[in-house]
């Protein structure tokens, strides 16, 4: 594909196919994603339809869990095929298979519940006594190989064309100055001069053998009612070639020799191929980010094979694509973790910067989670694989980036519209140019001296017309947006910012309001009880036991803080975290807590339950007031003091009577105030929305510098707050944790889930910020602005190029300056215009995160 018109053509063809539900095609990656009904149409039929339209197509991967494509080494004869078919037909769980000896591969449909992929691979090798070795085809390796083959093919075509075009150019420009060579060239071979015959033969090879791809693509495009770059190249080169052939034959029969321009078509094709080669190479660099992510996964893994008693008896190296959930893998120091999993033995530090962007190595011990693709630094680890294949964090990140690169930014619609009318307009302008100059020549509107060199006004007009066709370039317009979006999404991924599409990237540049959730977003999400005061005839220990018993079933972060505080009060120790010892934690709690029945959580208010047959209420003022509990003045004053100091007060009632207050503090993130100030400098207004009370909310907001506060907002009400800002057309971003804030993230124009860590597949968010760092909000907005500044520059260049180049090629300046652009030079300009746009997008690879000191204009001594 060369331009947006090609993309529109392929998408149009795919969407018309029976059984195809959805189709998206990306120009920058040359990839297409098709959702289809396999009972109606096959993947081969889809590929054939694309090829029938004039494009090369090959199947890469499918999301079918029960279908796998295996490469088979040494599959070279019919005997090998029969052996493989015999092995697979006897294997239980294998439903269907198809062997392709030409590609040395076999496609297998199997039952994942009955047979594992590793078992299939091992059985093929074992039953064939080692002759046949099967391996899983990596789709990314196939795509990289395809890109390399395309670049190699373009280079080969360019060099062949150049090798044949140089002699043609030499015959025209240099030979007349070399007497003995010129005398040879002027020899007659039948009715033709030797120089003309040589040029005809050489250029015919360039035009119809090397340039065959342009004719085939143009024919197929026209057959499907569309036009593209190839149509323009074919028109320009064919006009030059067939005119030259006609002039040559005319001279042979009449003896009057008009000038011929064989070198024009040869040099146009040479320059176009050179431009296409550079474009393929440059476009390959735009996907470097995905390639680097793919390369993070090690090719092999050390599997710990255990005996019946669970002891590791042997280590076996296997393909990393064959890892199965439950496998115990050995990770040596300095090697990469092959899969997501949990540490079952050993201690070490792991560098997770390549996946999460977190630069500090993370300590790992028993029960710690590890991410596939990260680097083990020091000790040996044994990990149990929990997520494999497409379920791993790294695979999900790659899938998110690919999806983003497949999507179209709204600004792309402009290029699609221009592409749909570009070629017809250019052909019309070319015809107008020809007839304009030709009619003016016939009417004597310009002096004869202008056409002396070309012998007549027909040739004079034709050269201008060919230049117009050849210089016009729809490719640059088509590449302006997708290449920039592709580079930006890759750059974002390397900084731990996952962007889900070009539309989200475009909206983020215009953000006017950023709405922050308080708990876990502006604060660290590590709440701790700082104060506990009893206002009834009850011991503090009994009070804490009662509150902890009520909160034990709650999943709210404050509940964990209360349990920790109560446990520490009684036992002077810390509760083990659920991540490390879930069962152990429950056993410890059951030893000293009271039984709570009829438990219910009241969203935005607290919890209630029955303990010893009496109702216990733990929550905010609203919960107690609704249940008719009166809060004494002394407790109210104590509560106000807590809230003024940015602490959350938790009220407790038992059997209808108010009994005490807990003060909980959640420290602010150290970068919160600076980020809010930084956003203000960028012209973005910060707003805080929280379910907490007004005094606590205002105290926190004052500390971070936020002036607009919305407090005591229920989780469902956060979306209403966002809509109130959107009423006047403002673009609103919501920053939340991606779980409790899902409705608000979905309602916002841009939802940013912060601190996602390993949970990158948050559907409600448009941006997933892997690290729990607010500075990434500024980076996300800044990257979006830089990307669209680059896209606007790309469009400006692409439009300016065509607006300026086409009139120049048409000869508008010729009457005043004598400036005339020969067709071969027009071809060179066209070739380099699209390359320049891709290179412009590649400059985004140099993007650096903004320094807060620069945004705040602070001078660091």
C-alpha cells in the first residue's frame, strides 16, 4: 500500500466480503485486522480478495485458542508428510490438520482441554525419532521477515533499474562528447540508429519487467473502481515511453526524427523505486518500539521437570512459546524472566524498567509476582508460570500498542477524503496543462524560441503534462498521521504510558480540565490509622476489636488500615499482606475477631453488620444520621480537628449508640503539588473529586494547590461531575485507579488509569499509566501535543508540496523565469516527498519527558 487511497480500497473490499464483520487496515504498519465468521469465509479467501485487488497479503495470526500454525524442520518429501500425518492422526485431542510441504508448516486444530501444545511438539519429535522438529511460528518474527523481504525486494528492483538507466542517461548526455563512442552510436541498425535502439531495449526492460508491479497494481485498482499512486506512475511513464516509441517509428518511416525521451520513463521509475525503498526502511523504523517489546521475551526457558514427589530432577530447555500455566521455570542471574508468574523459591532483584518504566530494581522473594520479559539481576529464582501467551502483561502491552496503531485519528479523515479525489484531480490538471500549452502554441500565444529545442508544441506541452502527473504525491498526505501516531504510541509504551488509539491521542492535546480522584491518585493509597478515641464506657482494645470485626469483610483500603492498627494494638505485630499469605492472614484474624453477620457495604458511606446480635455501624456522618444515631458535640469537635488536618474521620456506632472515632491519614504523593502547578502552567485546570467530607477534601486540595473541589460525591456521581464540565464543550480528562473509577473514566473524554502496574487491560481507560506516578499525566498530555504538532507539520509540508510543486511542474513560472521541470526531476521530487514525511515522524523518537523544572520555570542552583 502506498497511500490513504490504497487503505480505503483494501478496507472497502474487505467490508464487502460475505462473513466479514469488521475490517481495519493501517498504512504505516501494512497490517490489517479482520473480524469474520469462519463458517462463511476462510482466511485464505480473505487473503485472495486482497491480492485480487492488487496487493500482496499473507496470514499472520488468529485469536483462535484451538488453532496453531507449526513450522516443521526437515519436512522435505512425501514420505515425511505421510509420517507427520500418521503421528497427528493417532494423537488424541487433535481434531484436524493440514500439512503444507511447500512452506514446511502444518496447521492444527486441537482441543486445548485434551492435549497441550508442548505435548504436540514433543510427540512429533519423539514419534519421528528426531527427524521432524516442530516449532511454533512467531507472528512477529514473520512480520519482521516480511518487512525485511519487502525492503530487500525494493532495493533489488531499484538497483536493477539504476543499472539499466545509467547507460540510457550516458548515451544521451555523455556519448556526444566522446567522438569514437558517438560514431558507434550513430551507426545504423536497419532503419534505426544504434543509440535509439539501445535506449529502446534498455528502457523496455525497465518499463515492463522492473516496472511490471506498477502496471499490475494500477490495473487491479482501476478494475475495483479506485485510483492510487501506481496509476499516476503508470500514466506518466507510459506517456513518455509510448510517445518515444511512436516518435522512433515515425522517424524510421519518414526520415524526420522528432526528439525521443526514453530516459524520462526509466529515470522516473528509478527514482520512484528509490523513494519506495527509503520509505519501506523508514516505515520499518517507526515500529521499532514494538520490535523492542517483542525482543524482551526470551526465546527459550529452563523447565524444571519434577518427579512424582515434586522434586526437581532435571532441567530442560524449551521454546518460550511452549510454556504452560503451572510450569516451574528456573531463572538464572542475568537472564530474562520467560513468563508472568509467582516466585516459589529464591530471592533476587528484578529490573522491570523495560516493561513498567520503573527504574529502581524491585526485590523479589517467595510469593512475589514477576513479569515476563524483565531482567533477573542477582539470585537464582524458581517461578511458577501463571499467565502465558496472549495473557501475559507484555503481550497485553504489545496488543494495546498494536490496536492503537491500527486505529485512525479523526484528523486522518481529511487525508482519506483528499486521497479519494486526488488522482482524478491530478489527471484533470495534467490534461488541462497539456491542452493549455498546446492550444496556446497553435494560436501563437508564445514565441517560437520556447519550442525550438523540442521541435514542436506537442512535445513541449506533453513534457509539462507528464511532469504534473509524476510530481503529484498522495503518499505524503496518507503517511502524515499514521506514521506519527505509530511512533508516538511506541514512545509512550517505552515510558510506561499505553495509548489505546489515535483518537485518544488527538483528544488529549486539547485537554482543558484534569479531574483527580483523591484516594490512591493524589494520595499514596497507603492509609494508616493515626488516632482512635472512645466516647463510651468501653475499653480501647474492645473498641478496636469491634471495629476491626466489622471491617474484616470489607475490601475498602481504609478497612485494611483499621485491621492493621487493631492487630498491632493487640499483638504488636503487622498482619501479613494478602498477596503473600492470604490463608495465613484469615487464620490470624479468626483467632481474635468477633463474628460479624448480615454484613453489607454502603457505597460512599461505610459498612454495617450484626455483632453479638447488635447492629454495628462504621462509616461517615451520613451513615450514622440515616440510622438515627446522634453524634455528641465533643465528638463533633474532635472530628472537625481531624478534618482540618486533612485526616478522614471514621465514626462508629454500636446498638444505636455512638461509641467512638478513628482518624485515618493517607499521605499525599510527593509530586502531587508540583504536577498540579505544572498542569496550570500548561493551561490545564485541575479539579479534585472525592467521596470524603468537605473539610478533609478542602484541606488536601489546599495542600496540593487545587482550587476547584467536589466532595462527598458518590462513585456513580463522579460521572455526573465530569458531564457538568463537558456541557460547554470542554475536553475533560479523568485520572483514577481504573477499578472503582471505571464509570468516570468511561464518561471522560480521556480516561487515564494510573498505577495500573501489571493490570494493563483496563477497558474503561484511554490511557493506561503503568507507574503510580502523577508526572506521567503531564508526560501523556505533552506527548499528545508534540505528536499533533508534528502531524500538523506533516500535513503542512504534504499540502504545500503539492500546492507548490504541481503549478511549477505545469510550467506556471516558465514564462517569467524560464524554469522548466523535466519529468525525471519531477519523479525524484515525488519520491522524496513521502520519505521526508516519514522521516519527520521519526523525529518523535527523540522525544524526552518534560522536566518539571522547565515547565515551572524553576532555576536549579
